[in-house]
C-alpha cells in the first residue's frame, strides 16, 4: 500500500489578504481620468507604516508628504470564527482530522491484480475477468477552520468625476457573490450594498477630497498554523485489496510446488 505525503502551501490570513488585494488591483483594475490622461488608480495595503510607505514608494506622496489622488486603500477590519459557519465540512470531529477530496481507481495496479487472477484461472495473460480486487487511490487534505473576514476599501479622489468612474466598479459589476483567489485557494466574497460617500464642503484653504467606503466580506478558511506547525500536506493512500502472510514451509513440511514426485521441504 502506498502512502505519500505531498507538501502544500497553507491557506493563511496573509493569503486571504493577498487574494482581496489582487481582486481590487488586478480583477477590478480601476482606471480614471487625471491631469495626465487615463491612468490606473493606485491600490495600496494599509498594513505598512507611513515611514515605510514614503521610503518604499515615493510616487505615492508629493513634495510636502500628501497622498497623490486618486487612491484606493484596503485594510482588514475584523476577523471572527462563527461555529455556525462550517462551509463544506459540517463535522467538527473527524478521524485523523482530515477530509477526503478525491477517490479514483488506480488503473495500473488494478490491472496487475486482474491479469494475475486470469493467469491462475485460465492461463491467459490478458483478457476480461470479474474480480473484486480493485485498488483505489484516495486524496485527503487537512480539515480547514472557517473564518469570516471583513475588509474596508477606501476610495479617495480629488474630483467628483473620478469618484463617478471608480465607485460603479464595486456596485454594478459585483451584484452577487464572487470568488477571490491566491496560491490556488479560492474564497467566496460579497460586497456590502451600503456605500458611504463623503465630500469636503468647505471652500476654504483646506484640501478638497471625495471619499467613499466599500465593505467586502470574505468567507475564508485556514489550514495549518503558519510557522508554528508543520506545513499541511496532501495525503495519497492506496486501498488494501489482498493480505498475505508468509508461511514457513520447511517446519510444516509443505510439498515443493515444482516437484511432481510430491517431495516435501522437510525431506532434505
């Protein structure tokens, strides 16, 4: 029986964050009209400090340190584990804490058993035969822990027209649930229907800015414990179809299979 362990990349909070960021930056791919023509709107993650942002990407701010608009920022505001949200896995107590995701017939090894049984019964090497010796290959993965993450997407623009270009991307194109993905993991997401829009009404010397907030809810899952535990693995197992126990022929005096005279192993 074959029992292989294939290392796999875990589904972590960082992976969920990256999936949301890539969805906004690459899938939605927001563009608007600026003084330099049609340009892509910059999308940044709010996890880094301001000092790092200034040194890492000097194009984000002007000479006095103000952010260059238009701009979209993303941050994870809440994380919760709801016992009622179990996704595809409903049982909390599973054997070996793993779930089966695939079961197929192992063609080559099943064929070997079929051919061997046919040779014993008919003497032919190949041909149809009815046998219960079927080898199955089963793939299993660690049982995921389901979490609910809420992300806030802030849209900041200098002009009303720019806000009119960007905001509909979150409203009209994402009416229902959709999928965000990263590193082969897929998460179900929802854009909340409530959008808060603010604009500076002061006509004084302060900077005029239009801001809007969209909320994205992610039904995600975690596998493994990041660096605190061994990396998760995909386990491949083959089923057992036949059990054989060795027999000491000399002690019990079995006859020699190749000797037609009936001589036994003990007769030495």
